[in-house]
C-alpha cells in the first residue's frame, strides 16, 4: 500500500477508531476515546517482541506478544 511505518500505525489505530466512530469524546460505556496512544485515552495496547514492524510480515504464525494492556492495566 506504499505506507510508511508511521502511516500504517496511524491507520491501524486512529483509522480503526475513526471507522468505528470512537475517535473523540467518550464512548457509550463512558470510557475515554480510543484510537491514539495519548495520555488520558484508554490504553488497550498489544506490544510485540520484534525488531521492526516489517518483521511481522516475515514471521506469520510465530507468537510475538511481549505484553498486553487492557484499560491501562497490564494483562500479560
């Protein structure tokens, strides 16, 4: 798709939230808006153990999860 890494991450985070209508204000559950990695926003993050984002394309099916946060609390 000829996107830079920055553009791809933005599309996967903010773009997804925008498509779901959850990018601003509070959602229906009263949680902070999602779609960006910003102070004050809900922190649902999946951190991967990979040397770069391009590594994902070369390791399909290999577990790369380093950590997971749900609503700001580390789950894994």
